[in-house]
C-alpha cells in the first residue's frame, strides 16, 4: 500500500526533513548523556556509580519506548491513517503519481467537473446508505440522510472529516502533524499520545542528567561544559513542546474529542437519526423511513412521505406518486427520529474512564506499549459507529421516547403472522 502523503509539496518535504532533525537531536542527546555525563564525568571523574547507572537505565528505557512509539506513529500516519474508501465517481477521477493519490484534472467539457455534480447521490439505493440504517443511530442532515462529501463522493459516517491536506475523508481526524510524518487520526492517535508522553519523559531525563552534571562542575569550580549547555537548551525546547502536546491530547482523550470536534464545540448542535418503534410520530421531531422509497418517475425519494408516518406505522395513503408498499415492505422498514442535541453536548462523551478505554484500551499493558490499535477503531458496535449511549438515553428521555433501542421481536411476530 503506497503512503498517503500531503497534496502540498511543502508539507511533503517538511515531513521528510523533520525526522532527520529529530534523529540528529536524539543522537546528540545520547552522546552527551551517555558518553560525557555518565561515563566520562560521573563514573571516571566523580566515581558516582549508583547515580550513573540509574541515569543510564532511565535514559535507555524511555529512549526505547520513545523510538518504538514514534515508529508506530510514523507507520500508521503514513500507511494506515484511517482513510475512507473513495466513492465510485471520485475513484474514477483519481490516479497515482509517485506512489500517492492525486485528483485528475477536469476537462473543459467534463460534466463531472460541474458544480451541481457535487451534490449528494439522490438514488434511494445509493451504495453506502445501508451502513447507516443498519445501526440504531447516526449523525444526519435536516432531511434525515447522512452527511455527504462532495470531494470523495461518499456518505460521511460519524466523526468522518475531509482533510484537504491529504485530499481524503478520515475517520476521527485530529490533525496533520509534520513531526509525526502524517495524519493523526483514529488509527494513530493512541500511538501519538504515547509518543509525546515518552518524549516528555525522555527530555526530562536528559535535562535532569545534564543539569546535575553542570551543577557539580560549577560547585567544583570547573568551567561549564558547552556540550551540556547545548543539550539543556535542546531538551528544554523539545520537552516543553512534547509536554504541552501530551497535556492537550490527554484532555481531548478524556473528553472523547479531537482537534476538529473542539472547534466551536460550546455552540455546536448535532442532529442525530435515532431508531424508534415503527409508527412513531411527534410534533417535536420529524421522522424518516429506511430503506428510502423510489418514485415512479426516477431514482429519488419524497422527503415528506418518509418523514411523517401514521401511528400504525403505515405510509400515508395520499402519497401522490409514491408507489404503494405491501405489508411485508412496511414491516421491513426502519423508522428514525431526527433529534437535536443541545449546544455543547458531545454525542460521544461516555465519561472520562470509558473515554480513556475507548482510545487507550482496557488492558494496562496497552496503555504503555504501542501494540494494539484503539478499541474505537473496530467499528463493531451495532448501536452506532462510535458508542454514544449516554447522549442517546438523554435524547430519548428528553423527547419522550422509550428507553433503549426498539426491539425487533414484535416485527418478527408480525412477519410470521403475515406468512401464515
């Protein structure tokens, strides 16, 4: 699989040059701490064997962990950033150049390059819709359909955002990081947090070792070693930067948010399509039925016919040109209520402890070692792409809906009766 790089030449060269500078800084720190501080000064000059051994053990423990997490972050950000497959129309406009995806230029008479072609797919059987209504809840637009990406020509699942930096939709996108060599998102955020944490601790060891040696030199009346001064400056700079990144990332982690989610989050309102019992209707919200219904005159659907249902779950008889549906078809439909959150409500906030487990894992060994991906990347939750049971329970209670997702047992009984 080719690396998914930035579409901007400046960003691509930055991500290639930055690791070289980081490697040079780490090599310099290793020379100063191991050779000049521990071996030459503490062991041979001062004969402080215990201090030297303790510093060497701490140094190499955090050194190995930092390198391992950085390698895992680098690989995930470049080769497995969690991009969404392109839609058929967008895939036909893409090509490869130097191992990376690029958009083919539109011709002067290319109808696919016109503005109105960027709209959502109006086909009720549009590929990808089944991934939404097969679950119990998803983020939607005013009409009850999912969000649409005009660049990738795909229905956007929950927490999927389009990155102009790489020209693709990305699951749980956080930011594009030239220091980590690519896109930090669902598949790499855990490793990124581990990397910044171990970098902070590594820099703290370098800073402590060099500062201790420099203090002993001053106490003995010797001239300060310029290598130590340079190491202190480098360790303080990178250590402060990594520490701030760690604190920010852990804050987002405990809130189950990303850099994208944090933008205007205090005023942001989400619309959620929440599955409700068939026949549900209310003046407080609209409803939509899936699968969407076709009209006789073409592959489209009528929004009002799908949004308002009779109490018995049947589609109103005065549907105009909407074809008559059989009782079996009615039983096969799913009804979703279109509900709104309050400003500042985060649908994916499960509480600090569950938020931590969703990203870092349930095993303490996963918290410290870059072995397995985040549990939230499995996408095996039948309720929603990312768990949001807390907000769903609040919304159901707020809008007077039954607690929990509707059971399919009554529908199965009705279908058995219909067959008999």
